[in-house]
């Protein structure tokens, strides 16, 4: 998937999520394999998270987004379950 170097990334779910759990299990890594710093914001219904990198992304570079299965919904169900 191609994204613009100035773009924010959104992750949507099918139910309210436990924000801290999802943020802990979210990893966006740069071409060097190190985590990209940024901020999380959530929709008022907690269905959508937006990650905004603190700096511009490097053009023509590959990034890796990992959303671990241990991210939980508000009811406690695990994302990978």
C-alpha cells in the first residue's frame, strides 16, 4: 500500500476499543526498523484511531505497520480471538 509522506494513518474497528491496549500493540517502524514517533487521536466513539507521525516520512522508503493481536475491545475481547 502506498501512502504519501505527509499522510496520517487510520485504523478502524467494528466496535469500541480499549484505547491504551490498542496503542500499546501498535507499532509503526521506519526503514531502519526503529519505531516512528507520533501521536494517537481517537474518534469520539472509539471506533477509529489516527496515528500522526511527528515528522515527515522519508520518500521512496518502506515502513512497517504492526497491530498486535493483543489489542482489546472495551468488553475485553482480544483482537486476534
